[in-house]
C-alpha cells in the first residue's frame, strides 16, 4: 500500500512540473505506445491465446487493430484538439475575448476488465496521454498472461512516474481507489461500477464508467432474415459472447421466428463449424466460475440449439433458448457468454415494454427495412448506442462517442471523445483594458437603463 501511495505521489509531482503539457511530449508518448505494441505483437497474440484462446483474427479485429487505428487518428488530430476554442462573447462583454481551454485532469486511474484485456486497458490510456495526464493502469487478475505482458511492456517503455501498471486482486483495486486520483476510468460490471463511484464520491473524483447491461437484438418482420441472422451470430459469438455490447437477448417478430432460427443455425455453423467446441479458433470462457454460471442458466430451460459444453476446454457451444420470460434466471442479469434467449413480439409497442424491463442497455440492435420504424425505435427507446441492420459495428467508428446511460455507464470515449473524457473544458474570458464599460457598476447612472435594454430585448 505504501508503494501505491509513493507511486501516486511521484506521478503528481511529474504532472505538477508541467512536463505533459506540450503537444510534442504527448505526440512522442503516443508514438512510443504504438512502437511498444509493434515490438510485442507476437507476445500479444500468444498471451491472448493463453488467456482466452483468442484467434489471430479476433486479436487483430478486436484488440490490436483498434488500438493502432485509435493511436494514428489521435496523433493526426491532437494539435487541433488541444488548441483553445474561441467562442462568441455577448454584448455585455464588449471588448472581451472568450475561450475554452482543454485542461488535463492530472493523475488518472484506469481499471480494465478481462474480456478484452489489452484493448480495454490501453484504449483509455490513449485518451489519458492525449489529454496530458499521467496514468496508473490496474489490469484484470483473471487474464494473468496478458496483464503480466502489459506490465512488462509499459515498464520497458515509460517511466513509472508517468505511466505505471499495478497488478493484484480486489484488495489492490480497493487500495487504489483510496488514493487521491484526479480522474478514474473504469470498465466492468454495473455492480462493481457502483462501488467505484461510491469510493470516488468520497473524494469528489470525476469518473467515466463503461458498464454493460442486457442489450436487445430486435428483428422485425420486414428484415432481411439471412443477413440479420449472419450479423447477429457474428456479434454474439465474437469472444464467445463475452462482450459488453453483445446481443444479450433476441426479440424476433413471431411471423419470422422459425425462419430466423434456422438461418441463425446455418450462419453459426458456417463461421465456427457444427461443433464450435472442437474449433481451435473459438474463444473459451474466461474461467471455471463463469463456465459454471453460464451452464446454470440452462437448468430447466427449453434449449432448441447447442448447449453442449466441455469443462476441460472451458467452452460452451452457441446456444439458443426458447420461450423465456422476464422471470427466467437468464434474464436477471447480463449473460456475458454464448447463450441467446429468444422472445417474440407482434408490434413495436411490445418491444418498449420488453426493453423497459432492463432499461438503458449499453447497446441496441434493430433489423428492419422500414426507415420510419427505424426512427421510431431510435427516438422511443433509451440506450447507449445502436446499430440499425447490424451489430457491434458502431464501436468501430471513432467519430461516434461510445458509452452508456444510467446503469450502463457514465461518460463516453473513442477518438476525440477520449481526449474530451480526460480533459476539463476550462472557460476563460480575456477582458480588454483599453476601455471600461461603466454600466456594469452600481454607481453608474445609466446602469439600469442599459441593463434593461440588454436583458429585455
């Protein structure tokens, strides 16, 4: 614990010295981060294979590729992001110039989860570096090989007083949360997110919380069924469903349910063969605890496809569960695995009632060819982000903020939104000294007349 206190103290001293404030420094650190990843690519593939059995395809698509793209874009636009924004000044401020400056918070804490252990540890770090902060990263203890690699890479690349990795279990996280950080960025479950926010509130530390929830996938009667099935299966089975924005449950129009289910089965088998458990590219469940948790959801349920498992490999085949309702155990919390419950609807009003059972999901997916119904869903349902006629892909656009609402999160990031997450927009008025408007002062004879004219136009 003393080591943590000393680390935070040294980072505060470095930040106070102003070393992180220039564009040159930040850009150089981002380049070092990119070079670090390139030097260690083979080690990264190996660590993620050992922790989660991730295929090279998944590592490139969901971990490394995203980071390379994000670093490149940040370096390209960082100077412009850092430049103070000039804004209009009202009539009452004649002679003044008004600006918004982008102030780094200072010493930041990044707590990352196990499901995308590289991506979700380093993507926030890109924003922290770009914003001019220092950072302490707490990676997940569940992905030991990747966490150890992150610590090694960071130690070899950056000074500890600038960026450092602290490993450990629950007690270490709690000790970190007791420190006077200037900003906390947490990715994980809603339950743990509440505890992080509670701890932060005691010191009034601002937070970004990237959480989760039960993200619905809605397939309407006019959807292109084969395409909807393919894109839903892809979004659900990436990382074996261990994704915060994976389709959590299916709401399919009852007129096309049987067609969709058959199409879905075919798409799963095209991507992962008839028995994904035997496919070496199929991601495993993170550990025995989560493996057993997922299998418990199947007790007493109507499994219509899949359901096979192998405890020695910690793998579960993709599973469709029919005739569930909101009293089912599987509908009580985010699934975070390759199980997909199915419910049906007849009209969109019923969909609203369903989504309200687990309101404010992190993501929502709607398949329909009707643009009016698409707009209705977008405007009448609350969610963090959405895809129309697709799944997951909104995460790949760095121009879009990624984040939740309510129980699915607070704040957003990606692209410029990462820079904004790690900076305070500081308001500054630069007033002229060439003249002084007398009406602002109480003794002015014309003050009330002028103010009345200004404020009662």
